[in-house]
C-alpha cells in the first residue's frame, strides 16, 4: 500500500510540472486527439472547455478517454499515459477555483454557462521516468 501512495505522489508531481496534455476521446469507433491545458490537484485532473464543443457530445456517447503528457516542450520529460473516464461538470466552486483571466478570451467569467470542466477519473496510469524505468498505477 505504501508503494502505491509513493507512486501517486510521484505522479502528482509530474502532473504539476506539465501544463498541457494530448487528450483523446472516441468518436464513433475512432480515436480523436487534441492538445489541451491541464489543471490538477494531485490525481484530480481537469480540462477546461466550452459546453458547445464537439468533444462534449463525444463524451456523452463514450466517456472513455486517454491523456498523454510529459514530453512536450516545457514538460517534465517523464512520459505519462492516463486511461480513464471523463464527465462534464459545471460545479461552481471548482469552476471558480480553476478560473484564469486568460479564459476571458472565450468566456464572460466563471459563471458563464458555456464554461465547463472535463473531470478525468484515472483508472490506469503508466509512466516512464527519466531513467527509462516504467511504472504502473491501477485504481
């Protein structure tokens, strides 16, 4: 059990050092990928999006997602692959907590009804450390 806690702490540190991720959904039977800004507190992972985007529809059809992060410029150089499920949330306290002034380019404020968060629930995480060693976390 202690090894899992240490692994979770290491994963949280890696997530903290990565501002972006590649986010994959399933559209029909095909994967669809895009880069998105990543917000996390520990293994609690959120992405910001507009309620009117196509990805919201995709998630209603199939909530299974994948995230890839760590190797883009400015990333931690530790590659992290996250498999999980995703739901759209408009929880007020969370939206206010994550809100950034830069979002005003797309939304009127944290109360904008189109400003929603994608909440990722990891079920499996695999990461490769800087030393090339692979680790796996399973919920």
